[in-house]
C-alpha cells in the first residue's frame, strides 16, 4: 500500500528532526566537555544573570537547542545575536556553524564584547554599540536619547535574529529603533526571536497576589518600567508591541507566555515573540 501525503510528511519531519537532534547533541556534548577556563569569568557570567559556569553552560546549550529546533537553523546561515553579552549563544554556535555560516553579535557592554572577541572564533563578528543612555548600567533616570543603527549589517541578508533578555531592558524608543533595524536586515520571510516582558492581565494578577514587581509602573501608555538596582525592567502591552512590529514592516506570527509572572501554560522564563519579515 502506498503512503499517503500526510504520512510521508510526518516521516520527512521525523527524519529531519532526527538529523537536527544529532547535530545538537554533538554540540551539546562538546560544550559540556569544555574546561571552565574556556568560559567567561564569573563576574561576567553573573552580569548576564547566570549564577555560575554550570548554569551558563546549561542555559547556553538549552537556548541553543530551542533556536536550532524551532527554526531548523542550517550551518551556513547568517545569524544576528542582539545584546549578545559575554557570548552565551556565541559559544554553542561557534561549534555549530560551518565555514560558510556567519555570526554577528553586538552589545552596549564593552567588556563582554571584548571577551567574546578574544575568546570566540575569529571569523565571528562582535561589535560594541555606543549607548548615549545606557540605563542597563548607568543612571537609570537619564533622558538622553539613544541612536542605535545596525547599518554595519548589509540589508536583507540575515536568516535569523535573536534578542534574548534584551527587550526586557529597553525603553520604548530603543525597542522601536531595534524593530525597525531588524526589518531592514532580515531576509524576506525570515524570523526574529525576541524574549521580553508582556504586560497583561496575568502580570497584574501576579503583581497583586505576590507583591513582586511592585516598583514597576506605567510611565506612558502601555510602557511599564521598574528602576531597581542594575536590572532595569521594561515591559510593554501586547497592543504596543504589535503596533511597533507592524509599523516596522514585520508581522507577529506567534507569541508564548513566560513563567516570570506565573503565566498559564508557560515553559520558558520570559515571554516570547516570533516575528517574520513581510
Ligand atoms: C540579561 S543579559 C542577556 C545577554 C545575552 N542576550 C544572553 O542571553 O546571554 C542582557 C544584555 O543586554 C545588553 N543590553 C542592554 N541594553 C542594550 C542595548 N540597548 N542594546 C544592546 N544590548 C543591550 C546588556 O549589556 C546585556 O549583555
């Protein structure tokens, strides 16, 4: 009896998943065997929210797996890591991308970028972006305007953009600028993976019930900020995010709720937006 198109589709998917899983497993085994000296210093790791090298290693491999599985990342893709910190994602991708693959990472944190530059694959590109108002690190109530540009990346050449725990620290204007820049550099119908804090009814329920995030207040319509210690918090309503995404020539194709505010059905910590170039 001949296979139906449906069954053939399922079998093809299973085969390609097995291939990807094997490649992910290889990278994961390699990274887990790296000696501690190959990872960034403890204070750098803590700066991006990991408790120690083991946490950095595990979260790096898990996040890498999530990206590669979700987008079926090929080893010759050009990928952009926005706010790449001290290379948590550059590390596994340095073992995954082939000679034709390209990785670009940038951040406003010079020490993190310098560490990446000195310690990760020489054909990977790491760039420091100057921030006039670096509220993640400095005076959090400064009103100086940033003027970020990704003009160092050729237009419509990038296969995948990701920004992990970065939009959760951006003010409205910077989030809008970055979305517009993503739209310029992404290839047609390719994706951006952005984690963020969506302010919704589940957040308010959690805030009321636990008292957590009590410092987070609405500063302008649908934009919520919390100025507490270094970790500047930014969260936006889904309506705002959708509007900025659409205005940038992008479309929101999918979103998923995060565990950070005990949202229903959640799995990963921050909320997730999957955006496509129209
Ligand atoms: C929580 S860390 C996450 C780092 C990295 N994405 C990761 O997943 O390991 C937040 C990062 O965002 C960076 N960041 C903060 N404001 C930024 C901005 N305006 N543009 C680019 N990166 C920024 C910080 O320097 C820091 O490296």
